[in-house]
C-alpha cells in the first residue's frame, strides 16, 4: 500500500498525518520529506501496537475526556507506544481529578450537634484562608456542602462545647485554669481573649470566647475522609455514602 493511500485511509489521532490528509486533498501528492515523515510516524504506530501496555497506560489510552493535557499524552502513547513514569503519573492524576469532580455530590444538609476533629493540615488551611493565628482542629459542624469518594466538604464554627480538650487546638487540658476555661493560655492569646488570673473570671472568659466564635463565624473546608480524627454525631453516616 502506497504512503498516500495509507494517509488517505488513516483513522488515528496524529495531528501531522491528519494534516497530510488535507495536503493530499489539495495537491494530490506529498513532498519526499512529507512522505518520509509520514512513513516514520506510521511505522512507529505499528511498532507501538505490538508493545504490551500496562493497566495505567491502557487507562490513558481509553481516556475520552476533554483535557488537552491528557489527550496530548494519549497521542504520544499512540505514536511511540510508551510513556515515561512522569507522563503516566501526571496523566493519571488529571484523570483522577476529573473522576472525583464528576463523582462529587453537592449538598446543603444542615447538621445540629455534630462535632469534628480534623488533622493539623486542614487546620492550617483554615488558618490561612480565614486569617487566624491558630490552627482550628475542633469544630461544631453546621452543614454538609458536598461529598466525593475520598473527601467531604463541611461548614462549621469553633466549638462551644465543654470537653476535656482545648476548644481551640484539641490538646489535652492539664492545669486548673485550662480545665476551667477549656482552653490553654497560649490559645487564648491566639484567639484574642484575655486569659483568667482567678477562678472568678471564668464566666467573663467564657462570654468573651463565645463572642469571638461568632466574630470568626462559619468556615467552609474540604476534609479527606482519612484525615477525620473524630466525628461525634449522626452525620458521620454520610462518610459511607460512596
């Protein structure tokens, strides 16, 4: 079969060969350089089809989404029959993002009474997003906003519940004043609430803390399911939806 006939019958995705189809339609032939380039591409494609692809490469080969980035890597796979580990990893990451986005279910489900402890990295993100001086890790949840196979998007406020850990950072309380206020002196400073010097100031401290919680207000955040340290309440049933 001649090179021109091969180009005319070509059904692949190589942009150069497709361009040569138009050239043949317009001029009826190819230059020697164009023909040599096409032959090289078609020869490489035949060799590529003889290579056994890994499961990851098969996933890239089967991709039919809109990402130009993944489609470009897919084109390289079809042309050369192989990819570098870096190309495979980058393409799979993009495919995973698209799959997660498509699988994400938006919600607006109110929660009443649920409390959550999240990992430090999530607290750090909220600190940066909301301009705080501390990493909030213990929160009273108000809403579930979205859920995906690996994470859940929540809204919540600093907790107002009284427990045996600091309401700010979640650490265990040890001294008399911290157990009384439910917060350590360092966290009180970060929160901008004057710490107590006497037991009689506990109610004043509590009221100032509650006021500060309202000033900070509701925060929204994504939490990978594996980073949820504790979920107290019935809402954790949602984690098993996917």
